[in-house]
C-alpha cells in the first residue's frame, strides 16, 4: 500500500522534469513563420519545413565572415525591441536573458564565442545533441547560440517571431541528429 502512495506522489513530480523550458504563451503560431518546401501549408514533418520569405523581410541574410562578439547579437536583439540582460561567467561564454518575448518565463540563450565558423558549428551541433530532442540554436560566423529546450512548434515560433532565424543558421535537434531549417540566414 505504501508503495502505491509513494508512486502516486512521485509520478506527478517527474512529469514536470521532462516538460519543455521554452513555452510561447502569447498565441504566436509557428505556421505564421514556416511553410513546406513547395510553399504550401506545413505538415507534421518538421524536417520538410523552411522559413517563409516574409519572416526575414528587411533583414540582411548575406553570410558574415567577420569575427563576431556577443555584442553583435545583443544589438540585433535590441533592434527587435527585445529586452536583454547579460550574464558573463567567462570571457568566451555569455548568457543572454530575454524578457518580454511572449513566453511563459524569461528565455536564456547560451552564447559561445569560438575561434571560427567551423568550430561554432561543431559546438552547437554537439550541444544540441547533448540536450536532446527539443533543443535548438543558431550559428553565425564564430558564434554558437544554444536556446532552451522546447517543443518544435514553440522553437520555430520563437525563432521566427524574434527573427533569430534571420540572424543565424537555425537548427533543431532530432533524436540522433540536427536539422537545419532553411529559408532564413545561411552560411556555406
């Protein structure tokens, strides 16, 4: 009997441990920002999506080959009218805490400064796989930005709404790989 009571008390607590950290709560729908490859409505296959051309209208999508610092991303976010708080635990690592972005709680982005674009891509790929399904990030030049785990729908809605998909190459983690969602910023 006591085992059943203990199990009944434990199971609800475990459900909260696996819930996504990123929750878009302002009614933003990811379908506003993405379409399938033919330009039609989105389906259930997130690997067959691309950002709509209207998502990045007015943004410079030319590949950036210069060495970037965290301030480049901060200025971009501030131009989007996003409130950014900065935490710097190390010289090569910064956390940006975004508020007022239509989410259940503030969104914390981990920004790593690497030596070059290849290392930034490798770092982001490894970090997303380590965090598992639901993790996402953007990469531009030598910066790797890891976002909080969320549902694919919330990840896409957030990236489209904040235009992070226009600032850097947007990727989402699958079960054992990462998927680049085209249509926004891209690098070769």
